[in-house]
C-alpha cells in the first residue's frame, strides 16, 4: 500500500477519502493516479472539477469527490495550505468523519486517536469476545471506548497501523491464522472455539432496485448527454437522456417510438437500436439499465429545453460517466 508509513497529511487524507467505501485493491491505483496528477493540495485545489471527477470515475459515492474538492480548496485558499493539527478542527472539514480525522491526527501529528476500521472491529470483537454488534449505536460506542483505552499513547500512529494490519493479515474474516497467533492463549473467541461468530452482525444490507432507460440521441457523430445534479447517486457525472421507471420496462421498437413521439415530439420514423440490459451493484442500490440508440435526422425542439450538451467520440472518452455507462461505451462500437 503506497500510503503506508506516510506522514504527509495531504497524502493520508487523500488515501482515506479514496478508501472510504472502496476496497484497498481497487483504491490503490486511484491513489497513485491522484498523487501523480495532483502532487500537493494546491494542484488539487486549482484543478477543474471535470478533471477531478474524470479521475474519480469508477470509485462511486461521488459526494466524496465533491467534498474532497471543497476541502482541498478550503485548505489551499483559506488555511494557507495547511491541514488543521487537532482532531476537533479536522472533524470540521467537509467529508472528514471520526475515522479520517483519527487517521490524520495519529499518523501525522501523533495524537492518541484510535482508528477503527472493519479490521479493528474484528480483532477487538474476537479478542475481547464482545457480544455487542458494531452495527448498533450502543455497540459502536462500546468499541470506540475500548479502542481509546487500548491505544498506545506514545506511538498512536504505529499502534493504529499495527492493529489494522493484524486484522488484515492474521485475524482475517474467514480464515484467521489462530494456530500461529500471539493472542491464542487469551483470545476470548478462540478459547470459546467460536471465532467466526465475532464480530456479531445485525444488519443485512437490503438494496433498492432501480430501472434506468438511457436514450442515446445521435445527431450525426454527436450524442446528447446531461450532467447529474441533485442529491441522488453519481452527482456531477454525465449520462445519456434518462427515463427512470418504477418497474422493469419491456421496451419494443413500437413502445419506444410512441414514447419519444409523445414525450419529446420526435417523429416515429427515426432509426432505433435496443441494447441488452446491464446491471450495476452499488452498496445500497441495484441499477438495471437499458441503452437505446435513437438516430435523429433533425434536432427535436423538445430536447433543446433540457440542459445538456452534444459530444463527439473524443469528448465522450474524456468525460466522467458512472461505471455502468463507461462499461457500455467500452463494449459498444460508440468509441471505436
Ligand atoms: Fe484472531 Fe484467532 Fe488470534 Fe483470536 S486467536 S486474535 S481469533 S487470529
């Protein structure tokens, strides 16, 4: 992990923001790209939104990217380029919660703030045989209190890194290496021969299903795209003209022609191509998407009312799209 042992708050912050809700193996290349493209807080703060969102493409949770930019600009332009050096001040920054604030405080400023990720929850739950679930408010509070008691006050950064690494490499979720573990004689879960029952899990994620139909309107070589705004998923990324339905749609050419004629005054004679459905799993949602190409002969006035732009192939390559659209583009002949 390229950020390991790092004490530069900019790089620690960057790695923590990227790793929120993202696996280490997936986040590593993003971290490297960000550090290479924006080696310091000023280069990130001065970057154009579009460039940063393009680099973020595929990481999901785009509000993270928006908050990251806001914080970079605050630090660079209103705080002399310096990160605050106290936990409380760090917490005030956009997109920084207790976890990230603790990581920066302990790794960069040697403050005794415990960093508690999934690995740490697991180690503590097993060693101390904790029956409370970290999924509950009460459970979380208990773990936070215990972690604060246990932290090495002289070397908090090293302690935090060590317990996280121990969870990732020894006290692993499915196959912990109990036979060679230094806690074998005292670990509550091991002594009870019930290691896999810890940490206690309560919540099962239920995912909301959504059905998106993307109309890809072509005018010659150019296609129509719009920016996603509002508080929904994929903020600030681009997409084709979207029709969201409350249930799966069985689009036929006839239905499509009727729909675009009725809703967008597009005459029925246009050429249409329906692509096979695609799916993207997000943490709390499942997106089912159908892509339908519509080859226009002249600009429909209705479409001019929507805030969007017309892009050619080269521009499409340079634009930030959600993963499902990027996958569609790469598998279709649109970019070839
Ligand atoms: Fe984890 Fe097993 Fe070690 Fe207990 S004995 S801390 S369960 S690896």
